[in-house]
C-alpha cells in the first residue's frame, strides 16, 4: 500500500478552501468546523497511520470531483458529503482532543480571512 504522503499532491489548502466555501450557506459553519477537525487531525504528527489513511480517503472523497452524488444536485449533492464527514468523525472521535479542536478553529478563522 502506498504511503498517504504520495497523495499529498491532490490535497492542498486551496482545494480544501474551494470545497469549503462552495458549501450551501445553511449549516455551513458547523460543517466547516467538522471538516477542519478532520484536516487538522490528518496533519497532527501523533495521529496513527491507520487513521491518517482513513482521513486521506475521506478528505479525498470530499475534495476531488468524483462523487457518489454530484454537488450541483440540490440537497442530495451535499447529503453524501455530510454523511461521509459524520461517519469519519464517529470513527476518529477518540483522537480528537480539545487542543485539536482549538487548532481547527484557528485554521478555519485563517481560511475565512484569506477568502475575504
């Protein structure tokens, strides 16, 4: 199996930012916060390799254009993304610390400032 780092070229802050701010306005902030928790957990050095691989799959699904239900379809297009995020958070919840949540909030504030 390839190392998750070989997939880094597909993941960038810019691609994540485009995806995040394409989200529908209703419920965006909560979803953005959850996505940033996953992104921050991926980059945390103490995150186990198996969890990183799960996060690479989840974030790849969200960032890349391949989708079970394309995002341009109203409601349904984002429903699968929300389900993937919820499933991922449920799976990795024991690795999400208060400190990591604070880091994610800080990163989200930075991303929002870059958008403005």
